[in-house]
C-alpha cells in the first residue's frame, strides 16, 4: 500500500472517539432484535467471506446476537494441536505480523517502529528482565477469523494484568504508522509458568474491541466498571489456581484484534517456514521449546 492510502486508513483511529465507539459497539453487538442482529451477521459474512464450515453452529441464523456469532465456537477436531508438549503452537487463527528475537528489551512492530517490553507489560520491569533477549510473535485476527484464543503451551497462570489505554485499529496500516501501537492500546497481560519457563500471552484491544474475556475470570473490566491498571496474582496450586493444557481455550475477543506471545531467551527454535504475513490456524506449530533445567 502507498503512504497516502496508509494515512487514510489510519485517520478513523486518530480522529474518532475510540472508547465511545467501543461502548456503542458493545451495546449493538448484544442486541437480540432478530432483524438487527441478522443484518449485522449477514453483513459480516458477505463483506469478509466468513467460512462457517468449521463452526459448531454453521447456520448464521442460529446465533442469538452478533457477539455470539463473532465469538462462535468450532466443532470438535476443527483445530488439531500440532506436535508434542514441547511444540509452541499458534494461539489463534490469523496472520503472523512479526516474529523473532527480542532485541534486549525492544520488540519490532513494523519496519522502523518498535516498542519496549516494559511499555508492553505496563511497567512490570521484573517480568521484562525475565524476557529480555527472548522471542516473540504477533498474530493479527481479521474480522473473518475465529476469535477465541488458545494456549501456545501448557501452563499455570501466575498473574493477569489489565492495562488501560487507547483503542487504535491494529490493521497493517496503523502498525506501520502509529508509534508504539501495541504498547499504547488497552491490553490484558497473562503470565503463565511452563516447563520452558515463563510464557506471556498479551491480548491487545483495538478500535472495535468492546471487551476481552478469559475462561477463568470472565469479562475483564467491562464498560460501567472501568478501573485503572490492576494486577491479579494466582497460586501455583490448590484453590484459585488455574492450569491450562496446550491448545486449551484461554479467552476471546469481542471483537477484533491482536495476540502477542513472549518466551524467554534460549528456549525457542522457530519453524523455518514461518514468515511475516503467513496465515496461521490455531494449534499450528510455530516452533520447539527447550524445557528449563
């Protein structure tokens, strides 16, 4: 795309009231008026050629509202989990925006643009130190994609941090032209302890993302109950602990957006076939993780 067309694509994110739009989308997506919800669903299916062959409910008329359609479940076996327990798998369907080594504490967003681990993690510099010189990948979920997020590795939840922020669109144009995009947008940082060390899954909000939900805590920071930055820690075992298998559902977006996966240095060997822009399916192999000593 040209510089001019990229700038035009970025204008809505820069000029529109981001959070007001998100609140409006939240309400509209949950409307159960049959004619209205079907208008939204049919419009999305036509505009983005949504493939429902793998959906648990393949008939778009079976969903009570638009958000149920957008966060639809898949039929059993639709996304097999590749490899063994040391195989890092894609957390979602989507396009691989970037992947590779973290340069000290700096991650590449797009050519000529980057951001730091400390910024992305909401000022958790201890965690940033654990991930310094590690590896990362960024997966962009388009409107046509399956929008549930799954575990790249088996792990035990250590903490969850909600970081308020902007709601820029996360499409390619904004990634190329909005500085520190992923470190400025609202996001949820989920930290897991795994056999290969800490694994961090960051769910990044965007312009039309009206909510993020996890399987252990439900909807995070819903409209009407917004908070500043907060962190919840979890025990490693016993009451209140959360253990998720590799490939298990972690949460979902309603709607949009982007997932960033972070692992520590010296633990991951990427699949040689990966490249920017490749279409991924949830559960597809990304690389192999060496267990921690």
